[in-house]
């Protein structure tokens, strides 16, 4: 039987499910499934350490064959134990098998830690500016508008919605980048700093590569 989730664990779970995390329903209870690329191996192990009340076996390596490109991808993954509290989270963030943004997300996404985990999961920076983004392609336009309102109300962050190929993503413009980075930096792993366009400790901005951006 799992222990009750701590406040910190809940904040990490909220950021994770907004990002790459997945809730799997098993009979009457739910487990959280986490997986990231080989490059983010230490991030996977960090999550495992930070969720002590629900984790079981240590992260393991997975090899995924991609027939489209003739490549094999390496991932590190782990699953938590089942938990009734995770089942409650799943009710909020899922309709059937589809991940959604709950209407009361403003009451859930309040912690800089949650925002940092969401960004470490699904965020990045542009090459041609200091702007940042959150890959939120699976969510609807209305859900994006709701998330943007929460960023404004809870973190005083202005954001925009950009269409890219398969859907929308949230864009943090350059003028908001320093503020965003200052909020999330204390909660990020050093190995994930590469995603930031501004370092609050050194007060330096990332080097731009406009030529590479034009080629991509």
C-alpha cells in the first residue's frame, strides 16, 4: 500500500502530467508512467527520487525501433505503484483515454516547481530569439487559452499561442523570458539549464544561432 502523497510530490505530478507523463488505469486504481530520452536520464532518476511515496522499481532502459527512419531510440522509464490519489488526478486530467486541461487548472498550477517540471518535460528555447516555448500540441485552442490565463494570473507571465504544423504551442516572448527563467531556475536540474535562454545566476543570455534557425 502506498503512502499519502506529500505536497511536493503533488506539485511534481502536476508538472509531469502537463508534460510527458501518462496515467495508466489498472483495474480500480492508477499508476503514473514516466519516460524520457537517454539525454535526460538523470532527470528520470531525479523524478524517481522525488516521488518516494509511490515509486517502486528503479528506472530501466528501453530501446525503441523507429522503422520510419531506421533508427533505434534509447529511453529511460519507470512506473509508480498504483494509488487512489493518482486515480483522483486522472479523473481531473483525462476524459476517457484523452489527456485534457481541467477547468480548475488555476487552482492546481500554482507552484514554481510545477511550472519548472512542466518546462523540463516539454519546454525549450528558440534559436533566433530569447523566446521560450511549451510543447502543448495535444491540447485544444480553448485549453491553451485557459493555460495562458493561468500563467498570467498565477505567475504574472504574458504568453502567446503559436500554430506549428500539427497544433498550437505556448510561446513565452523574449521580453518575458528573463522573468520566466528566474521563476523556474531554482527548481531545475543543472543538466536541463540548456533549455533556458537566460541564466539568473550569471545574468547572461544564451547564444543565438539565427543561421541554424533559418536552415531548420
